[in-house]
């Protein structure tokens, strides 16, 4: 992680727009990925990424460097925005543009590919049902390919706590996937019976 | 209970090591480090981690979006910094004006106080000073 000049860059970003621009370029990919895996579509990922950085810009003058990575602060802002997004979405059942496009694509692609895509979508759907911190752990580990120590810095936990959370997350995810598969199996059975 | 804790500790460490191998953070964990029983117990979790590794990969935001947002942020930052500077200057001017107003008020107050005090003293003297006519009057 680029720590050496990060503190200096953050201090400069409070007075210098170009410095904030550099911080943006450094982290836009990470924040976008985090939001994409939490929301499941590019349209909302773009919208919430923009809001994350606009909010960060608004409050950067009050940012206090306590030694944690700057990305931890950005992830926290993104986390809050995603939580609000989920709340709003639950209130008004919305079908995103991405979903509609995907549905159209699925109808046209070969069966094997469609099945593979469905399998991935199902896995990501189940991941999105996990508590936010467990989702964040999986995103930082597999998408950002961070070590447990780096994840610990971002999430404000020890390396040991991250290892333990990873274990619990895999156990919970496996259980969820099994429940889902069983549920689907029963669902299919009922349909064919009827 | 202790044995259970130990087993869980081992499972946590092995899963963490396996995860590090998946993201190329360390060399492969030798199979000999695990008993058959351990491997059997952890195999479904290893497979799940491998599935996650295959399906969770970085996605790229569109270049147009990154460029557009970057431009918007720099413009916003410029506006925000200019506004902060203007606000800071206004606060400074306001404080200076208030300061000078206060110092003028305190000078005026001091003058008024001195005048009022000397007037009061003169009045008090006028009341208490006996007239020479009264002193020389016959009994």
C-alpha cells in the first residue's frame, strides 16, 4: 500500500485540488469494485462511487490522519452510502438497467455459458446476503487480493481477527449456499409435482 | 473443549494459508501439513474459497466515467477551496471590524466613565462644602 507519501498527499488535498485528484485516481478502482460487488450492477456502482468521492471531497478538510489507510475512510463512506441504497431499494422494488440488459443477454447466449453465468450470479447474490463486514472481507481478499494484515488495517482489526472472520464467513456462506440449493431443489420438486 | 478450540485454531490457520496461496501471497501449503481427517473436514471450505477466487475478480469502471468524475471533482475542489478562502477572509475582516469597534467603544466608555465620575465628585463636593455666610452668622 502506498503509505510513504499518503499523509503528505492528504494534507495537500485539503488545499490543493490536484492532490485530491491524485487520491481519487489512486482509489477510484477499489471503491468502484467494492460498490459493484455490494450492489451487483454497474449503473449504481457508478452513481455511488461518484457520491462517495463527492462526500469525501466535502469532508476532507476535517479528515484526521490517525495512521489508518485513507482507503479505510473511503470504504466507510461507501459502506454508509450502500447501506442507504439498500434501504431505499427495499422500500421501492427497483429493477436496474443492468438487470434488464442481463436478462435480454441471457436469452441469447449459449446454454453452457448461461448456466455458468447463472451459477456466478447465484453465488454473488448469496454473498450479498452476508453481513456487510463479511462481504467487505471477501471483496478485499479476492477482488483486491489484499493480505490479511492489509485487510486488518482497512477494517480496523488485527490480522488474527481477520483470519477468524474469514473462517466464519466461509462456514456461513457454505451454509447459505446449501440452504439455497435445498430450497431451490424443493421449489423445483413442488413445481414438477404440481 | 480444549481439543475443539485447538481444532478450530488449526482450521482458521489452514484456511488463511490456503487463502494466501489463492491470491499468490505465499507458496502452496504442503498437503503433508494436514491430517486426512483435517483435509476431509476442510475440503468443502477450500473448494468454496477456490470458487470465490474464480468468480470474484476486479471489474473496471468505464474510462469515460473515471475521466468525467475526476474532472468534476477537481472543479468542485477548486470551487470549495476558493469558497473556504473567501469565507476565511470574511471571518478575518469581520473579526478585525469587531475588534476595532470594541476598542473604539471601550475608549468612548472610558471617557464617559471619567466624565461621569468627575461630575459626580464635583456634585458631592458642592453639597458637602459649607458656605462662608453660614459660618459667620450670629447665634
